[in-house]
């Protein structure tokens, strides 16, 4: 069911000075008629993504004349980006990550493309579902709770590699595929560029959170082998978990209906996730339709469910790093994701495929 009704601010967000943009694209002193170097750099990132999006659109067999419509998409979106290079105030600018994503989705939807990554999402979900129990058993075999949590977090990072919004990863994926277990073993070593994992584990070992809201990211290994084993561990410790997924398709992000279906496939006949009760697990429609998120506009359903949460988790590069790394909340928060754009690497000062684990505890 698609989200209906007016979008509202996320109730736990501290809205004072909030802007859904981590990297400053421009400053008040910049000339409003000329694009800034940062704006040009990000326009270039989105320009580089056009060939992989066009290729996916061409193979969308749900759309008549997909080949010619995919060509129109590439032409129109290129024109929009070229316009923004000449005049940053065009097309609702000045541009930032949210606007550049929204313009791309608008062009696709206007041409009849609703979900160009559907086929690859379904394939990757099926593969990940077949591996879910093995991944869970590997984690359960780690007796030390701190080490088990670290392993679960590394699983989130490894799963987060399945991101077809990154031009480099899209090319790698189409050529070689991505192995989840190999990705776990090949993560950049700690300390990561932002590494609050030890603080998080200390809090985790001291007391459990009552209710966690997790804004999820990609389909496939990301949600199934990364987030869901982590969610299962929270459930084991008595935490109620709300998984907030996109209303509409965007890139290979998991949608609300897809996530409901995935979880129903993973549950056993007793409704358990490999022996763990799921009565405290809820899936909510976030009201979002982009691979990034502005937390001043979420669904009323999610706002109601999340109002008394004491932990907010934003997962993935788009939601957790590029738009909300510095977002402040009235409760504990965690931003977790892998850095997959060189432009973000430059801003944070880390390495490509470095990891961000930013935990903020609110002391009462």
C-alpha cells in the first residue's frame, strides 16, 4: 500500500538548523548565478550515473518502447544537468543531493519507468534469502556478545556494498557480482573514518533500547544479510524494532511492500526469524521515494509509530551520510554506512569504501 496523506516532520528530529545535506554545496557568500565547485563536482557524479541507469531502463520489459524511452531519459536528464551547470537556480536549484535525485526520478517516472532495478532486486533478494540462515548461524556461534555485535555491524557494511546508485559499484556488480562473505572479510580495517563502535557496544552491553527505528537502504544482501541479522539481535534483547522502508522504488532501495514480502519469506511456520520471536518487529512505510531522505517529510504512520523510540538508525550512504550525518535527535542515534563516492571521501578525509559508524548518546 502506498503512503497516503500529508508528510510530517520526524517527531524525534531536532529541527532547529536542520538541513538534509551533510556536505555544504554552497555558502551565502557564493555568487547565486554561478555553480560552486562542489555543485559542479556532484553534477558530474550524477552525470556519470546516466549510462548505468539508461542500461537498466533499456532492459525494463514492463515498459513499451523501453529502448527509445531510455534514450529520451538519458537525453533529458543530461540536458537538466547541463542547465544546472550554466544556471544553478534552474530546475528548482541551487542543486543538492536531494534535488539531483528527485530530478532523475521525475524524468524516469514521466517516461513510464517505475522500477528499472526490479529484476536485479528480485534476483539479489532470492540469493540473499538462501544465505540468511547460514549468516545468522555464523553470528550466533560467536559467544562473546561484544564480538558478535561487531560482526553484525561488519555484516551491515558488507551488505551496504550492494548499491547500484554508485557508478563504480554498478559497473563492478554487472561484471563480477559481489560476494557477501568476501566483502565481510575485505572491509577496510578499523579504526574507520568515523568509528564509535566501541561506545555503542558499551551502551549495548549495559542496557537494551526499548524501541529502535531503522531507516533501511538497499535490497539484497544489504537488508537481508546486513540489517535483518542485526535487527534479530535487537529483538533477542527485548527491543521493539520498526523498519522504515521507501514508499516508492528508487535505484535498488528496498520498498515497503518488498520488505513485508521478504520478512514473510524468512519467517518459519511459528512466525520466528531463526528461532527469534518477531511480535516486536514492525515494518513501516517511510513516505520517502528517493535514495536520500529529508526527515522533515515522512509518513504520518511512521511518525506515530516512532514517537516514543529511544534509538534512531539511519543506514546507508544516502540517508546516513550524505543527508543526515549531522542530524540531531532527542534520543540516541546511529548513522551507519559505507563511503562509496570519492567526493564524500574527500569531505570526510577517509578512504574509498571506508566505514562510518557515528553513534550519539543522549544523556538524560
